[in-house]
């Protein structure tokens, strides 16, 4: 672990460090330094086609990097600093490597006091994708970074457990109508109310397969089913205890995670082993906050399989949770 001042010194030199944000921990480096940005892609093993989000300390600083329009002004005044990134036309100063060659850049002013203070001290923008190897579960606590990267762990500032626990909402405001590219804690309804108009969503091109018994035959075809946010242990997703029970997928030693305590009781009533619940009463914010830490902790048990039962409907914050769960699940 390193101190905030040490992080500032390392970042100034062009090094990459892991920093706390309110969403998940970020792998941060100077966004305008091409060599640093290359290091971020290398450490994560991230494909060059996946653009990075750039973080600034204020809307004024963001304006140095992109064209701010009326929608962006409205969203920034209501939600920044906070867990929402806006995709806007980029200015020339932003290197192409950051945006994966796109003419747009994703920008966010984060809320975490440590990250904000570092941005203010640096007076330079930071690119910071989630601090996990590409496609793995994002870290929400400093200790997860060591678990995920092992001996290749970047120096990390410990800022406690991430309050939100899910990556930022990403909204494209660069052309056409505002469109949510990635759901998050700031919901579609909140954004529609803020802008005074309906907000579109990017429908996944992928059809997620129903839970199947044979993980081999239902393995995703490359490029067809996006695997992301994934634990190493295969994860099966169900929407009710009945669906889980009917699948007859459970084997002794498998791990069971459920969204709320009452589902854990139903599981127990069926004579199955104890499960871990993400929230006592099914509160979406609490589920979001505990989701990745639970996945990372249960992954460390090296069970043959993890089963996750999430009963919430796909609206509001639950939409963001289900989006991550579908991508984390292998079946
Ligand atoms: P992460 O850095 O892991 O939180 O992921 C950042 C995500 O933001 C990317 O995977 C994209 O989905 C999205 N993103 C970043 N920059 C852009 C951009 N210029 N245009 C569209 N989406 C973007
Ligand atoms: Mg990520």
C-alpha cells in the first residue's frame, strides 16, 4: 500500500497506480501521456479496441478535453462528482490510444475524496479503467487488487470499501439522442428526469443462454457472448429458487450466493447448504456494494461452481446488477 502523496509522485513520473473511487478501484495513469496509457493497457491485458474513461477534478477541467453540450451541462450539474461517465466529442489534446481511435472520449468527475484530491494535486487528467486484469471481476477493496494481480500488483492507495460497488453509468451524449451504453448506479429514470426527455439504451446484440447443465457445450463463442466481470470459478445465474432447483445443477462443495436473506432461508428449507446473501432485505444499493467483494471472496474458495440467485426485476439499479451478472455468468 502507498500513501496519497506517494501516489501523486509516482503518477507525476508517468507510473501507474491503483486508486480508490466510489465505483470500483481504478488503475490510474496520466491520460495525456501515451507511454503511461500503454502501460495501463499492458497491465490489464486490455484489448486496444476498448477505450479508457478519463477522470478530471471538475467540469471546467473536462472542457479542456471534450466538447461540452447542454445535456452534459445538465448531467454534470446534477450528478458530478459522481458515478456517471459521459461520452462526448474529444478535443485533439486527447491521444487516440485513450479513446481506441474514437472521435469521442468518456469523461467522469469522481466523488471519492482520495481520487479527487489526487486529481487536484496533479492538475492533470487521469485515465483509470477498473483495476482488474481484463474481463475479471472489478475490485471494490484495496486487498482485492493483490488477489487479482498476485505478484504483478500495482502500488495501491487504500481508500476503504467502494461505496457504489459497480462501474459508472456510461451515457453517450455525442450524437443523436442520449443513450446509456452501460447501466450503473445513476439510473435511466434519473437521467431522463434530469434531461427532460427519454434516454435510449444500447440493446445487447447477444442472446444470453439459459442455464444449462453442460458448461462445455454452452461455452460462449468468441465475440458472441461478452464474458466480463467474471470470477475464475464458473458462475451460474438463476432468477428464482425454483429455477435453481429445477436445473439440478448443484453438487456438494459448490458455492451458493443469493440476493437477499429470505432466499437464503428458502434454500435452507430445501435442505441445501448455507448460502451467502448480498443484502438482508434485497436493497439494490447494498447488493451492488457487496456483489464484487462476495464474488471475489467466494472465488477464492476454488469451488467447482458458483450458483447465484438474483430475484430482482431488471429496472433501476437492478438493471445494472443484472447486466454485470449476465456477463459474469458462463452459462
Ligand atoms: P472501464 O474502464 O473498465 O470502466 O470500462 C470503460 C468502458 O467505457 C468501456 O469498456 C466502454 O464501454 C466505455 N467507453 C469508454 N470510452 C468510450 C468511448 N469513447 N465511446 C464509447 N464507450 C466508451
Ligand atoms: Mg472494467
